[in-house]
C-alpha cells in the first residue's frame, strides 16, 4: 500500500545523491583565478623564504628547513588571506603537530599505526585549537620517520615557522592590495 509517508521517503531518497554520484563533482569549474601579480608574489615569497632558511642553516650550522615548510610558503604567499595561512596557524599548527609527533615517537616508536595516530591526533588538536595548517599535518610523519629528538620542536620547527611568518609579513605587505595578517589570534 502506498502511503503519503512512503511517498515522502521515496522523494527524499531520489533527491539524495548516492555515495559514488557525489564523487562526480558539481560540474563547476575551478574557482581559482590566475593573476600575474599573485603568481610573482608567491614565487618570490616562497623562493626568498626557503633561500633565507637555507642560508641560516648553512651559516649557523643549525637545521632550519623541513619539507613541510615549502607547503607553508604556498599558503603564506599564494593564499595569504586564508584562515589556514595566518601566523597563529603557521606557528601554532607546526608547533602542535611536531609536539604530537615527538610524544608519539618517544612513547610508541616508529610503527605504521603510530604514524597514523600522530597525524590523526595532530589534525584533531589543530582543529580544536583553531591552528589548522595543512602542511603541519606532515610534521608527525617527518618526526617519527626521522627519529628526531625533543630539540627538533625549537629548531627547525618553531624557529623556521617564525621566520616564515616574519617574511610573510614583510613580503605580503609590499603589495598595496594585501593586508597580512588577516588576524593574529
């Protein structure tokens, strides 16, 4: 027997896309825009920042570079106004994720499940503290696979992320149409 309630349920099912149909996308084009000034700022900001971190590493004999800093530069100079690119997120995200990685490594060692736990906890804690910074999600993997000690939290991670923020402040604000940061806290 067809009831009004059954018809409503059928309509809701017909309107709800299937799991695999959702993966098709909406048919829209990428909202990203190509702007030559943004491209040049991204190129220069990323290149200058990594170059300075490399020089500081060479002259101080203190490692200040990690792979995830390259991705941080993409956000700091290419998507400078994103909430994920702000100083709080760059510094806080790297700090929290590295701390998680160090704790997990020193308690559980280098295991596939400890890598997974480190990344999962880092994501959760960054979201909880409003310091989400996607490149920092790689930090527990870097820490655990590299078997790093506690001082890694300060050099390269804290020092390097502060240098990225300082250069983002200087370079982004050279452009009259940019105001970086959008927020501090």
